[in-house]
């Protein structure tokens, strides 16, 4: 996907209804596209796109394929129940380093 996108191919995974997938869920479509790319990554020359690229493929590029320039733009801010959960490419209030250290400790204790 990354190689095709670099050559100007517009990529637009999305939910096209029951004919293309089983649940019409955009996030599930993005996840499936990402997982399928990871599955075949060993056989590909270009690395798998990151999550931000998959989101762009499914939003602004998907809207562009439909001729819509007024919808589909990814956001730099996401709120859930009035709380900011994503801002400027980060999860504010989330101690990612602490979570990674905790997960590492649990894994180490489990393997001992």
C-alpha cells in the first residue's frame, strides 16, 4: 500500500456495506486492512504503513475517491464523552512509558 500510495495511487478502504464486508464498521475495515498488510509484509518490498496512514487512506483519500472534498479529513483532536483522548498525535493523560514498563514487568514475571 505504501509503495502504491507513493506512486500516486489513491487508496480508500472503507465500509461499502454487506457486499464488501460483514459489519459496515469503518474502524473494523481500517483494522482489517492493516492486519492484512502485516500478514503479507514479509513478501513485500515496502514497509507496512502506520496507523496514521491507514486512517488517512480511509478518511480523506476515501472521500476523495468519491469526489468529496468536504468530508473525510482526519482530525488532530478527538473527544469521547467530553474528554480529549487524542490531541496532536498523542494520547494526553496517558503514561505510555509507564504502561510499557508495567507490561514489561508482568511479562518478565510471567516468564520466570
